[in-house]
């Protein structure tokens, strides 16, 4: 009995020792975790203060920020939201709480750095709440702006700070911003799905002619799937922009879903372009034959869709697609998109970003000289097809110089007693 009691007491003492040691380890881990949390909070607060100091330092040089919230998106981390103003706000917000945070602070416009499919649902929800959504068309602009601050204004910007990135993108010029809504986002998602498969459409069509008969059934299924994606994409665009059916009739592609998908691609790409020269630039069409040091930044997928559409509409040889045909299509589709925008906004296109007049965001091209250097216009031989004949009849592809500004045309009245010259 005594030995049993001694054994029990020893086991009880051992268990108590284990409990005490586990409690001590738990206490130490809790204290360590608390210290880590405090360090992270202090580090976050320091980064916030650094970003706010950066904002005030840039404002001292006369640069104007975006009138709304600048959001630095991350797929796995929480968002950083910066709202400039007299008393700027910078905060870390969860993805699901973003809309509530924006409405709470009375935000009517939102700017994000880029448009990815993973962000489409969140941005569509924000757009449906009557908040304007903008994104930066070129991500390289942020890095260029960072270099500009360092070289010209002598302002150093931290490389690894989400708070500083949110502040930086709020100072990007309006000409690099593009406005979208939830309808446009829905069309962009379907366009992305169509593009993922549609890039192989011509390749599979060629294989249907050249591959052995026993293999053609599988290739035919791939072609059918791509055509189905094209129909879904076109149906989505027609649902949000029903006027595009008139464009299909004008191009005589009412019965070809794949060609309609190419036309919808170009329509969505040129829809945000304020000027014709901006749409031409985006399509990668050089109006000048003179060599230029500056590269023409363009959308490669749009250029591919434009090439395929020109082949289908004008019945061209795929190996010889003249830039004139692509230029005519861009001009036609851009004018069509302008009519839709004018109808939608009541004739006030570009007013949201103050981009009206000659200093629009798309004005100016590095490869386009002011007076000379345009490509010589020589119409190619007319082949079969009435549409091509109608296009070339009195239609010059180069942009025509419009009327001068009224201020230029004003003639000054002679002054009877001109003021004396004072150096």
C-alpha cells in the first residue's frame, strides 16, 4: 500500500510539474506573440507616417492627387486604401469590407493599379454601388514616376511599402487612367475566356484540312468549343451594348460568330480611347514610315484581332494584310464607339477626368511628325466585294487637320497708343 501511495504521489507531482512547465511555455509564447504584434503595429504605423510625409512632400511641388480613393490591391494580403485631401486617410482594409469602408468615407471614385480577373468581382460590386472605377493603363508609369521623383524632385520613395505605392499611384496623370463599369468588366471577363481559346482557332481550322481523317473528329470538337466561346462572348457584349448589332450589319458579319468576336474585341479596346489617334496607337498601326527612337506601345491581342477581322471583312490574303484596311476598320469602329459614348453620356465624353479638347489623354504620338512623314496614300486594286469599294470612295485614312482654336482665329485690334517697353 505504501509503495502504491508513493508511486501515486510521484505521478501526481510529475503531472503538476508538466502543467507548470506547459503554462510557462504558453505564457512565454503569448508574450512573444504580443511582442511580435506590437512590433508589426509599430512598423505599420511608421510606414503609414512615411507614406503621409511622402504625400505632403509631393503636394508641395504643386502636383494634384486623384480625387477619390487609391487602392493597392493584393490577392493574398489585405488592401491598402489611401484617400487624399486636407486630412488624408490611409488604412488597411479587408477585401470583403472595401465597399463598406468606401461608403463610410463618402468616396465616389476609386483608382486601382491594374485590372486582373481576380479583382473583377470586387470592382463590379463597387461599380454597382454608383462609385466610379478607374485603373492605370500602363503599370510602367508608376516606376517612371518613382524615377521622376528621385531625379527631378529629389524625393526618395521606399521600394517595399504598400502604403507608399498607394500614395504614388494617386499622383498618376489622368491621361493614363481608364474608367470602367460593371458592364465593361463583365464583357472583359468573357473576352479573356474567348481569347484564351480563340488564339488557336485558325491553327485548328487548318488542321481540319491537313490532318488524317481519324484525328479530325477531336480537332472538330476543339473548333466547336472555340466557336461556342465566341458566341457566348458576343452574346454578353450584345446584352450590355445592343447597338453593336448595327456594326455587325455594317461590316456584313451577321452570320459569323468568330468574326463578330473579333469585332467585339476591337470595340471594347477602343471604347475608352478619347481620340482616333489613341485608338490607332493602341492597335499598333504606325502612320509614319520614318524611323523613331521611341517604341510604339500597343496591345498585341488587339492587333491580332484587327488583323483577323480585316482578313474576314475584306477577303484578304492572310499573308498580305495592308495597314490601310486595318486603319479603316479602327476608324470605323472607333467612330461607332464614340456615338455610343455620346448617347450614353449626353454628349459629354471625357468630362469625368477633364479630358476634353486637344490635350486629351490619347493626344500625341511619338512616331507621328507634325507636317511631313505620312505614308503615301495609294489605293490598292479593287477586288470583289462592295464593302471595300464603299470604304475607298473618298475616304483618306490619314487624320485630317481640323479647324484651329477660336483663340487663334481672333484678330487683335490696333492699339492707338501702345505701352512703353520696360525691360
